[in-house]
């Protein structure tokens, strides 16, 4: 054994051992929804779980395992250093399936109070109303508050690696130890920071990605991935009690194939997103703007971020600028899109071009005004997901001019 630090890029490269059907350099797409068994006696063994993708390469039906989706899951699992992984139809269905599997039928969740709006609505409204699953929301930076909340017997501690849109870092090591002390699992949404953080290496039990964002990189597919232990994937796929099997948010094999072509250059893209975001955030700070970016030394969690991150991949592609009022936020976005061609006014992130959104009026609008305030979301907050296109000097000129016009 060596103590070389975990490198997601190398781990993924080492795990690659698929060829296409005719020796193609890319894997083949298995588009069949059902699979032949060679002899009838095998069918009951597949149904009983004695045979499967890892046990004899046996497949049953496309809502259960599919070979193409299986390989994609293995690639993302390798990137996270997880035992197993599987693709889902969306990031949100991955989150819902994991929480239902652990907490369905009255289990409790403790969650960060700063979340992607869809996840917030799921935990705050949908699950209590429809499934009796209650969530206690906490300030995830306040470990004492987390510990106290966990005393209620919660089975899941839930957080985003980097909170949306406030860009605070979660202390994964500390949260994992709190979760495990209370017989719970730590579930981390790593959508904002693929490659930068490897939460499973720091004790998390489940990592979820919305592959719609950086993993796709082209804003052309909705997809999710769950990385965890092999036994938890099997539980999610159980023919009688599995949330993935029975709620059925199945990833299309063609989507899995397309994503498999994006993963090999995810590392290069993340480095470039990070490098450009850092350049622009520094320039904005020099100009006296109220910019929040984990790579800046004045960021509240700069040291914590450094202690958890994989080196080489930077601090991510997202920063926020507080324009103080919704009117100034709108003016800035309008100028940036329609006059300077700096980026697009659109929700989402991880696209190859820059995306701009006013969080309070868009991706966090599921939260009440009070919930937004307590999560630190100012009404004039503009979130930037910095793209990879254009010359960086010219991009800075465009941004600087727009800011000066506001
Ligand atoms: C977009 C997003 C999700 C939801 O993913 P979908 O693929 O849109 O279902 C969950 N978490 C975060 C942090 C996101 O940005």
C-alpha cells in the first residue's frame, strides 16, 4: 500500500475495461428492454438475486439493471472511490429514491437548511405530506446543532458538499462521524464539486450527482447517479422493496452512453471552470464587489475547503455576486446576456457557456422568504456558473463593463 492521495481522475482511468461489441473504443449501447436467459432454470435464480450483473453477467429487464447504465454507474463510482454506482433518470429521483429507501414509512431526516430548491421542496413539503417522512433543518456548519438534531433517531443526515447558492462547505469528516455515532448514514449531494471533493473518501455513505450539470457539461440531458456500497444498490434494486426498481426512475441506456463520453474529459473541464472562476472572482474582488467564491482567502470556509479538496481541480466553477437589490441583479444579468454576450440568463450550472441566475427568484424560490433569510440568500444575489468559452481577458472586459453600468 502507498499513501498516494486519492485521485478521482486516475481512479476512473484505472477502472476502464469496456470495449464495444466489435472492439470499438467506446462501449456498445445495449438498448434492449428485456434479456434472454440461456436455459429456463436460470430465470428463478435471477429473480432470487443469485444471478445478476456481477454474478454471471445476467440481466433481467431494463428497469432493473441494464449493461450500459451499469458501466456508467461503475465509471462514476470509480471517480468517487465507491464500491458501486447506478444511473437514474434525474438527480432529484436519485435523492428521492435514497431517502425513501432509508426513511420511507415514518423515518426521520436531518438536513442542511441550504439546499437546491427541488430537494428543499421534497424534504420540506412532499415527503412529510405524502410519506410521513419529517426533516429537521439545521445549519450544517454548526456541528453542535447537527448533533442535537440527530438525537431524534434520524436515519439520514443530508447535505450538499457545497451549498446552493451560498457556497458554504460541509465538514464531511465531522458529519460522517456524527451520523455513524447515531446509526445513521451520511448522504452528500456532490453535484457542484465533482472531482474536487470525494466525500466517500471522507466517510460519507452515499454520494449523489445530478449528472445534468458538470458531468454532462452540455445541458443536453437530465440524469442522476447514486454512488454507495454494493449492498445498498442491491437494496434500491430489490424486486419487492427497492425504490429504484419500484418507483422506476430508470436511466435511458442512450443517455448513459452519452454521459460515458463526457466523463473522460470531466477532469479537464473542472480544472478550466475552476481556473476561470478564480480569475474572474479575484478581479471582481479587486473592483470592490461583494463576491463569494471558496477560492478567495476571505471566504469563510477557505481553510475547510482546502482541507477536504483533491488538489489540481481548484475551487469549482460557481461564484455569487451580491447586487443588494433584485432590480440591480436583473439589470446586471440583462446587460451580461443582451449587451455584452457574457452568458445566458438560465437556471442550472456546469454548462460550457456561462449561466446566470438570481437565486432568490429562481432555484431557491421554493424556499419561503424566512427560510431564504436564514439560509443567507440575499434577494440581489446573482449566481454565476462560469463557462469554458471565449478568451478569459475578453470575458473579464465584458463583465467589468456590465458591472460599471449598474
Ligand atoms: C440540479 C440539481 C439537483 C437536481 O437534479 P436534476 O438532475 O435536475 O433532477 C439536485 N441537487 C443539486 C445541487 C442540483 O444542482
